[in-house]
């Protein structure tokens, strides 16, 4: 049986890669994908801790996180589509309306 | 065997996310992310959460990423893929991420050592999960359905083209 700490360390690494992807990428869609990576890393940590605590509650939380991620993806992609329709771009450098 | 599966899934998911960071094509990014999410589903199954693994593969790799692929298809950027950020921004972002990783690691280092699989096996079949979901977590479950309705209506209202005025 694999030690649970392996899964925790893997979730750290996935979260780290999500942060790097969020800051390195420059278009809104890929940054949104990076947010999904971070959510997934958190889910992995939840499930690993639920296994180590021997409780099912962590899996229920992951169920809710996946549901909220679905709702968030629908709304976020609608907003990205709206931004593209108005500004004809999804580069974050061109969306500088609030820059002083 | 389970170690082999764990390292295979971990290496494939990390490698596909790294390839996503390095690839510039958004369609390839979405496909690589589907691979990474499928590997994460395999990891969930390896821990023993079989129902969550199924949900992960169906909802995440199936539904959400297909939504991404459709939006990529609709956006259809003509002026090429945007170039990457400036060099110092990349280094700074990697520095910030490393600092965050170190923080996480030091915060949870104490809990890593005693974490080992206990011999007691709790049944994590869909039956007990569903019983927990409909008894103890009934109110969050109902609130989630309201949230999904709100997201559905909100996304339709946001994306709908206006008929009369084309100004905004």
C-alpha cells in the first residue's frame, strides 16, 4: 500500500505547477485551465487526508468542489466569451481598462 | 504494482502539465489537461475513492474540458497565439510559486510523517457516500443544485446576443 504522504507531496507539486502556469501564461483561457489544475491538486489533498483520517467526509467535500468547479467553468467561460466579443482579444496585457 | 501505477500516473500528470506550460497552442493545452485530469482520476481510484474517480473522469475530463474545447473553437484567434511574458516575469512567478510550495511543505511537514495507511478499511463505495450525502450533507447538496441553476441561467444570460441595441 502506498503511503498517503506520497499523494500529499504530489498534490503540492501539482498546485505549484498550477501557480506557475497561471503566471507564465498570457491568455485568459489557459490561465483558467491553470485554476482548474489548482482545484484538482486541492481535491487530491482532500482525498488523501480523508483516506488517512479514515473518514468519508473528504470525499463528499471533493464532490462539492467538482460541482462548484463545473458551475465556475460555465460562468467563467461565458465571461471570457463576452470579453472576446467586446475587445476582440483574450490577451491579459490588452485588457488594461483599469490600469491607471 | 500499486507503486508502479502511482509513479506512472504521477509522472504522466506532471509531464502533461509541464507540456501545457510549454505549449502555446490552446487546443493542445486543453487536450494535455484532459490527460492530466484522467491521471488524477486514476490516482483517486488508487487511494480507494472509486466513486470520486468516476466523477472526476466523467465531469472533469469529460464535461468541463469539452466546454473549454468548445470555447476555444468559438473564439478562433486569428492573429496567432500571444507571445509569452517577459523573462523576468517568468522568473518572478516561478520564485513566487517556489515560495508558496516551501510554505505549504513547512506548514504540513509535521503531518506528513505520521500519515500512513491504517489497516482499518472503511468502505468507500457509492452507497455509503450517498448515504452521507443525503443525511449529513443534505443542505449543502440542495444549495449546490441552486448554484448550478444560477450558473446555468447566468451563463445563458451573459452569452446571449442582444437583439435591439448593438452598442455594448
